[in-house]
C-alpha cells in the first residue's frame, strides 16, 4: 500500500505541467481526503478537477495520503480540533469512557445513547475540524511539492545529456 503511494508521489515530480498547477492540485487532493466523507473522496477529486481544471494525477496522489492506517489519527485529531473550536458534540471524557469500556468489553458502552441532536453536533464538530486540519496540512504540502518539483527540474536541467552515439 505504501509502495504505491510512494510511487505516485515520485511520479508527481515528473509530470509535464507547471509546478504551481501540480502543487495546487496535490494540495486540493490532500484537503479533500481529510474531509469526513471517507470512501467517496475519489468522486470529489474527479468533480473538483473537472470544475476547476486541476491536474487529475496530482490531485489523486494527494487524496491517497489518508489511508485506513492513518485515518483514525486524522479523524480523531480533526474531531478534537472541531470540538475545541465549537464545544459541540460528544464530550472528550465520554469518548475516553467509550474507548475504555470497549477495550474492557463492558456493555452498554455509553451510560445513555446519544440523541439525534448530539449526533448532528458531533458530525458538525468533526466536519469543522476536518476543514481546519485540511487547511493546516494542505498549505505546507503545496510548498513542499512545489519546491520538490522545482529542485527536480533544476537538477534535470543541470544534468548533462546522456545520449548514446
């Protein structure tokens, strides 16, 4: 899984497009993959690429970074950010209680089931947190990819031609 991601990131450096366009497309793909709509990210990527004329391979490469292994960390961090900003949703102490009871296999997991208002507030906290986290990760990703492409192209232009005569 990580080998495919590494390969697609390497291929970003050799795309024949403007470095700004590739880096922007990658950052947008990364932003999209942080959203809580897990499983339909690729459809959002294709739609956004079509609407804003972004580079599809670069945007897709950015959307591959939120793999199932790191998704709990990403969404957990996003929820904490969203809950910290809004104060809405399930209290973090309740989440700790839920995890403790789940590990110890104690049922019921929560003292009382959450009502529909609590579920909606929790989703809104998660959504807001993913927007903030996506912006915080996409901005440095743009500059990292942009500089990597510029350095790769500079290195290639300084390299003597290796033609066989």
